[in-house]
C-alpha cells in the first residue's frame, strides 16, 4: 500500500480502509498515516466497530493536491 501511495499519479486519490488494522501485530508499520502527514492524496477510513463497537472516522491531508 505504501508503494501505491508513493507512486500514485497526482490526479488520483487513494482511499484505504484500515478497519481491521487494529488486529495486525505490526499496526504502525502498515498504516498510511505517514502518507497523510506528507500531504499525499490519501484518505484513510477506520472503524472501531470491529474492536470496540464504536463508529469510525476518516483521516486526510488538509488540501489534497489533485491536478
């Protein structure tokens, strides 16, 4: 996924569903949060419903640079 985010054309948006990432033993290594922090055209959706029964949320950079 990181390779895809790093090589995504500037006119594309990557939406990654990380709903089950909380169950992965190496969660920090497999998230796309660093891509969002770098301002890449990535939106991450997550849900706590699988682990806590709570609603989810989304993360994105402040201004995706779609051209």
